[in-house]
C-alpha cells in the first residue's frame, strides 16, 4: 500500500510537504522572517489535521487574532518588530514539524490497515482478468453468435471452478456476469436467453 494512497496523505500530507518545501526555499532566499500572512498560511495547513470543521474554524480564528495582536505589538514597538515576527515564525515552524510527525504516524497506521485490502483488491483484479480472458476466448469461438451474457457467465463460472478458483469467485454466476460485461459483444448484450431451435 502506497503512503500516497492514504486518506491522511491526500488531506494533509501532500499540502504539508509542499508547504515545507516552499518555506525552506523562502527562508533560504531571504534573511527576513516570514510575514504574518505567510505564517497564517502555515497555520491553515497545520489545521488540515483537524477533522472537526467547527474546531478547525475556531483554531483558525484564534490564529488570525493571535497574528493580528503580534502585528499590532510589532507596529507599536518598531524596534522589536523583527524579533516578534521571528519568534512567531519559530513557533509555526515547530508546529509544522509536529504536524508532519502526526501526519506521518497516521499515514503509517492507515497504510498498514489498508495493506490487506489492497492485496485482496489486487488478487480479485487478477481473478477478474482470468474470468474476462475466459469470456473473450469463449465468445471468440461463438461463431454463430448465440451465447448471451447470462449464459456466458455460467459458462465462465464453471470454467473457473474447473481451474480450482472457486474460493475466489462471487457467490453466483449472475454476480460474475458484471465481471465479464466489458468483454460482451453487442449480440450477447440483448436481454433474455437465446431462443432454442424448434424440433
């Protein structure tokens, strides 16, 4: 199971990686601390870890008010403005690092939890591919164009049983019909069973 397939990576992991790359680049290219808007962007990304929208909204509101107060304090004390911004930056970078650790832990847990499902899905994908190959072969041999989808599902189901694949099959041939549907030629998709010739 790839880490990039986990819910946490999709919701916050990619954004955190992108943010930290951008911040590293910005800090490397400038000797000035980040501005308050950039710090708020960091806070927004960190808050992606919060699942509860109401709590997330309250946290972002508190961040905005905190940054505003720091900005006002810096305005009122110009001699301390750089140090205030630098201190806020250090706090947000530390919070980003904590968020990365939390996200990484979640991603590892999710990847471990999803691995058996991923293996099962791959196994089922392989079984479906075998069923479709059987259906393709049987329909290729159906020169009189008589075998409909329902009948083919039964035929493929029996063929899969003879290949000792019963444990991987769905409960009935009717459910296997969905697996082989993409292989069905137009004539096989017509409703009902084919008519038997009269004696």
